[in-house]
């Protein structure tokens, strides 16, 4: 699979679409694709250790001083309403990527330590992705794309209204290309406490209108996300997985 997350796309601000009140009725995927790795929810201490290993290694390449604080599990990792994705190689079981998903079902999102959500996100079901990390091997780009799909599928399965992320430069541009939009237009980069006060842009993605918006944009990942079944992505049944 040669799909890359950072394919150039139209800006979401140049696209008009109608706001829907409920998720679209989606046809079943028309194709199936096997991956050289699996993505599933962390449920055991061993799996958590693998996620922490890849999380630390990824952050150490870019923000080594902050990475030192990520060698051990964080309190959020075991909170209610939190799930951790782990990508593992089928060849040797080595960790290739990870992402933490925090819903606002039990506690405010981590970014709410630093900013107040606007009115249009109040009383909505939200899921924030944090602690994204992938291997520096060439396959890392594919792993990142599949982790995004798993994040999206998790939100669909659990009735999440909006996906929310905070991206530092230049990583935030990847989410622009995925048609995320600014939560605070004009504010630029905001220091966030849960990200060691590094400046981030806060971006959001409406789950219910995703396929419609991507179709209008002729997004190159539309078939991959919406029309291809990936048996190697296993987000389990509804409700957040709890670590054992």
C-alpha cells in the first residue's frame, strides 16, 4: 500500500457543504486490503509497554526534553473514556505506531486545560487524539494513515460528533489536508499545558459530514477510508477499551 497521509489536497475553506444532523448511511466497503501490520486497542500491560516504547522514540526525535516525561505511562492512559491504539508488525510483533484517543464522556479533553471550547462544540460528543507516534521506518507514513482511519472508525462506532486535535508546526498541515478546520480562526498557535506548553493549532473534524466533504473535495484517500475494508484494523465493539 503506497497511500500517504501528506498528499496535497484542497483547502476545506474552499468547499461548501451542508451540515447534517446525523451520520450518513454508508454502503458496505467494496474492496478489502490486507496490511503488513495490525492496529488494535491496547488492553494489556504488555501492549501498553509497546505503545509507550514507540511514543517515547517518536517524541525523542523531535522534542527530546519532553520525551523524557513519556517513558512511563501517564495518568490519562488509564482514565475512563480513553483508548490507546497500537500498530504492530505482523512479521515480528514490534510496535510501529500509537495514538491515544480521549473522549469527553467522563472528563474534559486535555486541551481544555488551556483553552475554552467555543459554543458550537459545547454539549457535543468529542474525541481528542494525542500522543501520536510512528516508527521512523519508511512504513511509518502508511502507519500514520491507518491510525487516522482507526481513529475515525472509532469515532463512528462510538457516536462521536467531532474529532479534535492539536497540531504543532509543521505537523498541523497534515490535518489541514485531511480537511480539519480551525477551532479558533485567527488565533494561530496556542501554548498547551498537556503538550509541555508548546504552541499548537487546535483543529476539528465533523464525523457525520466526513464522506460528503471528502467526496466534494475529490480527496485521494476517500476510497481508502470509506470504500475499503481493512480486517487488520480492530477497534473492537462499542465503548472505550479499559486496560487490564
